[in-house]
């Protein structure tokens, strides 16, 4: 398929523009995800004020106040907020930088979904710029456009570009550090060519140090990326390794204050059991292999659809991607594109192998944690390997392959955000707003703070709403005791049964029946519906009960006599 290069460039620019539009239009199209509202709590500096729900109803609006910056009347109050902010991070598994960025962004723009996600989206746009710069350095202008277009439309990165977590900004630091290092190597080896921007060497040194420092203070696994950068140095300019070692060492030295104060406390609070190994060598080996394959399928093909797809489809997608990457590498080798092939493998496959090796040695499973987000830093390199193939080894199939990949990514991304809404708690709020002054008790089988805080965020804080959030095993008993003590306090009860309570098991039929019996004494079921989101964490069964008044009881009795 013969398409003029100018037309291809226009198509690539259009794809980048669409990627930008998708980010802007979807900033507030979904409710906060479970982890996003935790990011909001940490960013306000009020995590230390959070108290887990007890076995008696609590005022829901008390949690709502935790999702904004606390009232500050002086500089001392602001310093106190910042102090509490840092103290709240010591129980978290991640460094402070992302949350610090969100904290100051929150002060400027508030805590709406669009405001909170906008800084992550800005970082993702910066990532597209870095992808263009890195691609242009290696492959020329069209290679840069292609790399930026594929990264912008990639379903997995689009999802994390609109997620209030650190993964979107992590990709920015990964790309900037890689690009900066390659530019420095070109200065030192006199390989500067016309594809690269004419920027001073000192600027690239500063960018390398800043991006390496920021990357490590955004995500601890960025330490793996230092090994990737070292591998690039060893391959391209090992004679001057000490210069690059000096730059990277400087970036680590900058982080020492946090490492000594924050990281030590985080290690003491770390929950490493969640990465535990299954019993048996064969089972562990198969799981390691499956996670390696699944990561490739999730990152390069199915994106966030992994949250609802069967496991075997994710693995099949990974096998397909692995075959494609192997074919691309072989074609580059046959076409004697050794330098570009090795750079692509170092930036993409090498860090994945490092993480797999660490998992095998430690007996842990981190590759598949969070559907591959713990190793999201391998995504740009794997995409770059595909771009190198398309530019240097695809031959007569180059243009049709580019169009096919762009259409595939665009279709998956648009389908994700148009066919999979996340709008559960707005439906609960709609019920509340029908009678906003009616005293209401929300009964939920999950005390997990991601569920509690999302309720607090989306339900009107001025309405008289109480919350009883307990594990499924004790919910019925606690509800019965609360209604005995206050039989006439609540005119309306909303029972939310979570499909995945996080801190406990889903409700059994016996436990559900116990709650129904308790509510059936003085309340009547008015409505029942399923609330569905983008994953099990979002799924609830909603049951609306209304208080049976004495007048209604009398009418019911007369009807029975007739």
C-alpha cells in the first residue's frame, strides 16, 4: 500500500491530536477508582485523621472533610499540614514526590476528578514530547511521530494517564532519563546528528540528574531503571562510564534525606506478604512465566480491559505480543540493525527480565501485581522496539502496519472509555437527593477505606447520612444491635453489598439472609439494582429500604382483614 510520506506524517500528527483530545475529554468521565481516592486522602495531608468505621453507625460527612485541604489560618497551620502530609506517607509503599505534586495541585485547583487527574494527564503529554524526542534521535522525525502516536493511543498508558496514581508521571521520567542519557552519549562519542535538538551538554546533564532523581522519588522500582541506563552506557560508551556514574550517583545522593527518614519507616511498615510465592517449584515457575507473558499482553494490547477479561485471554494476548516482538527482533537482526535492536531490547525487554530475575530470587511475584502496573516502566521500550521494526525492517508493509496499529489502539481505547462507565456512587447520590433531608443509614459489607471514602466523596455532605461499614460476617449482628438502640432514627436504609470487599470475603447467602431478616422487621424493600463499574472493586448490589410507618402498618392490617 503506497502512501506518501507526507500523508503518513499527517496521519501520525492527527493520531497525536486524538490522543490529546481523549485525555482532555475523559478527565472527569469516570468516578474515582479505589486507589485514586486513597491518593486524594494522602494528598490532603489528613490521612492521620482517618479512623476506620466502628461497629456502630458514624456520620458520613466526617469522612468528607478529610478529602480537602484542612482549614489554614496562618503559615503555622500550613506547615502543620505539610508535616502531617509527610507523616501520612510513612505507611505507604511509594515515595513522596507524586503525592507532593498532587498536594500543591490540590491547593491550586481543588479536588474534582478533572482537577486531580489533570496533572497526571499533563505529565502524559510531556511523555509524548519525550517519546517524540527519543524517537527522533534514533529514527528521524517520522520515527519520533510514530513513537509519540503509539504511546499516546496505547490503551494501557491512556488509562494510567487518567488515573490519580504515580504511573503516568513515572513514564515521563523514564523517557526523559533515557533520552537525556543518549544525547549525552552522542556528545561524548561525536555521534551528534541532524535528528537531535541542538541543546547544550550541560542542559542534558541536568535533565538526566533531575529525571533520575524524580523517577526514583516517584516509584522505588525505578532503581531497576538505573541498571537499564548503566547497560546503555556499557553498550554505547563504556570508556567514559565514570562520567555517567557520577551523574547517576548525584541523583541518588539528592534522595538521601528521604531515604534516611521516610524509606526506613516505610520498610518497617511494608506488607511484603502480598507478593508471596505459591507452594511448589513447578507452580512458582509456571506463575513466573505466566506473569512475564501477561505483562506483555496487558501493556501492548488489552490495556485496562484486563480487569474484566478471563485470565486465559490475557495470557493468549501476551503470547501473541511475545511472538510479534520476537519476529520484529529477528527481522531487525536480519536487516543488520544491530545498534537499534540492542537499544530497543535494553529499554524494553531487559528491565522486564531484571524484575523477573528478582522475583525468582526472592520468591515473590511483583510482575503481575496490579495488572502489570508495577513494571509499567517497560512499556515505552517495548513500544520503541515495535517502532524501530516499523521504521527499519517492515519494508513494503510499513505503512499498512502503522495504520493497523493506530486503528487497533484507537479502537480499544475508545471502546474502553465509552463502553465501560464508572458511575456507581452517583446513582446512590441520586437516591439520596430525591429526599435529601430524610435521615438515612448506609449499610455496607466493606470497611475498606477506598469504598468508605468514595461514598463520602460522592454523597451530599449536607444530608443526614450515617454509615455502618463492617465485614460481611458481623454486619447483620451489628445492624440489628444499632436498630434496637435507635429504632426510629432512620427513615431510609441503603444496603450496599460489595462484590469485592477488599478486607474481607464477599457475603454468603446466609449472611445476606441475616441482613434481610433484620431489615424486614420494620423496613420495606423499595428497590434493588446492580451497580457496575470497570472492575469487581466497583460492583455493588444496592437495596433501598423505606421505614414502615405506623400508618402504613395499619393500612396493611386492614387490607389483610378484607
